[in-house]
C-alpha cells in the first residue's frame, strides 16, 4: 500500500488517516480509559440465544473467553445502579417530548425522573428497534437481565476462540453482504430466523475463493486493472457503492479484530501477552484489501464523530455519572475527540450514498442486513468476543445512523442512547488502536527483512 494512495470509497489517503490518528488517539484513549461514562457498558451478554442456529457446539471454554462482570453494585457508578435505574421506571419516567423540552426548558415536567437525575440519564425501556436503528439495541433498563462490564478490565485480545464456531459466524456475516443471493427474506420479521440454517447453505465457493486469495493478491499487484476480489471471494468492485460499503464495514471490523488478537497475543510458552508477528503476517500483511477496509472504517467513524461533535457539546447530552465535576470532565474529553476528528476536511462523503441508481431502494435492505449482523453476535460462542462483537456492531450501527438517518430537512441527528454513544467511541478507539498496531507490525516486518 502506498501511503499516498486514497483509501477506496473514502476521500483520504492512508497517510492522511495515519496523521489524523496521531492526533485523535491520545484524546480517544483519555476518554475511553479515564471516564466512567465511556468505560462501562451494560448489555445482555448471557441470556440471549443465537436466533439463527443451535450454538451449543461453538462454545469457548477457554479462560481467555471469560468476561468479568460487575456483580457488586458498589463498583458501578451510582446513577446506573439498579436502585437508581428503578427510580426511573414506570410511566411517570417517560422521556419528555422534544417539543416539551424546547418549549419549557426550565420547567420540570410532571413526574419527571427520579430527583436530580439528568435527562439524558433516562433509561429508555423499549427494547424495540427504532426504524432508524441499524442494530438491535441493548436494553439498559433495570428490569432487563443485563450485566455491567468494565471495558478496561475485559480488553479485546486473543482468546483462543476459533474453529467451526467462529468460522460459521464470519461466514454468515459475509453472507449478509450477498444482497441478491441471500436466503434471508428481509421482511424485518424475526420469524425468518427460524428458517435460517447456514449449514444448509452453500459456503463452499466462499471458502474455495478464500484459499485462492494469495494467488489473487499477487495477480492484482501485477495487473491492477483486473476486477477486485475480496478476501472472501465476493466480487465487490463492480457492485454499487452501498453494497461495497456494507462489505467494507464487515471486513474492516474483521481486520480490526484480527489485529487486536495478533497484537495482544498470549505466548503460551512464556505466559506473556505480546505481539505475534506471524499471526499478523498470516491474517493481514499480504491482504491489502483487509487493511484498506480497516482504514475505510476509520474514515467512516471519524466522519460520524465529527458530524456528531456539535451535538455533544450542547445540553442534549449530560454524561451523567452522579458527580458534576466528572460530568464536566467527560464533556471536555468527548469534545476534544470530536474536535480532533473534525480537524481534517471531510474524509468520507455520506451524501453520495443511497442517492443514485438502485441506492434509494437499498437503504432498508442495508439496515436490515446490518441488524442481522448485530443479531449474529448472539451466536458468538466466546463471551469476551461476543462482548466486543456487540460493542463494535453497535458502534458501526450508531455511526451509520448518524450518517444516514439525520432528519432530511433539519439535518438533525437522531438522539442517541447511552449504549450507542459508549459503543461508538469505544469502536472508534478500537480502530485507532488497530491502525497504530498495524504501523508497528509493518515496522517489525521491515526490520525482520532488513536483518535477512
Ligand atoms: P478467521 O479470522 O476466522 O477468518 C475466516 C475466513 O474469513 C478466513 O479464512 C478468510 O478467508 C476470511 N477473512 C479473514 N479476515 C478477513 C477480512 N478482514 N475481510 C474479509 N475476509 C476475511 N478471537 C480472539 O482471539 N479474540 C477476539 O476478541 C475475537 N473476537 C471475535 C469476534 C467475532 C464477532 C467473531 C466471529 C470471532 C472472534 N474471534 C476472536 C475469533 C477470530 O476472529 C477468528 O475467527 C479465529 O481466530 C480463527 O481465525 P482463522 O484464522 O480461522 O480465520
């Protein structure tokens, strides 16, 4: 990859994004590592069954797959404890309408919340997708069987999860990209899942094509004009922008996960966590398309965060932790990330999507397919991988919502839930860390070849 070449379907070069990341990363690390608001996540990690197939066989029993949940209420910031959340329960705790808030910003609305609870601390009870959601949202309500997780204490890294279980999930994810060929009926009806049996689908062409990947990469370097074939064998170059973007998001997420597991790898001989260069070479180094897709995702999230920026500094979001000093500190940190993300001129142009050709008709399909990918996370048989898989699909889904679901007239971004904000910024932080790790891996490869 030449640093000056433009990342496909984005409007920035590799080196532009790398330079941007040097500014964004410190701010993102500060936000995700030192603020309570962005380092805890509540989700339903253990109680949802895989809606697509019987997942009993794919369960990972490694210690590395385990997630440490916060069972002790004292470890959770006060306003998120069940006791506090239950104060907000019931019809009196309805989120005030936007109009009511605009008309009477000072007046406490009748029955509003528990005392001293900022408005954006309201837990929204409907677990249903808003029609503009790209993900099946995590229900944060006190009554849901959710678990609190400290993201700092459960870092995304090598777990040992693999084999048929993970292969089945990745296959199904890429299968979603196959817009015309998919066997799903995208009626947005969950009932469809009962009929979905990936074992009965023909994945053979996908796997055969994967085997040919190295050969194709070599051909591509020699003949740059031949049609691009993705790592999973789907031809994407001649497809419309929307379908390419869907594929890039999935492949970029996959590449980012691979990067983390190779960077934070358990050396089973010494028991130490350290980078595994061979792992990087096997999964990423020869695959310029995977790396390009990771950079593409970085551009996409940067644009979403930059677009959201002005809303984050306004009164709509209060980052309530129960401590006003910390709330303010969190706001300052989040503003810094948004400022840095917005410091490079537009690096992804969302206005080109869903407009030309078959674009407009694809939007609902695109959203439904994305929701299916988010449901597929319940089929991931490793708790730690499922945790980060859920966070990242929610993060990408939130970015897509920001970019494509703004009000047509006012350009207003839909109000985001806490889980969406936390997922968005943590996913951005994951991509940022992946880009840095890839840079270091590249240096290691160069150093190694210099020694030969
Ligand atoms: P896989 O990574 O499973 O890839 C399967 C096939 O997909 C490859 O053979 C290749 O043809 C194709 N492919 C690979 N990369 C790409 C790409 N970027 N774009 C397009 N196609 C590609 N393991 C951990 O150790 N830690 C984790 O946190 C973790 N999280 C996971 C989260 C999810 C949602 C899933 C499904 C799996 C996760 N795993 C994790 C498992 C990990 O991703 C691999 O599946 C596992 O390490 C086995 O790797 P593999 O070499 O068989 O290839």
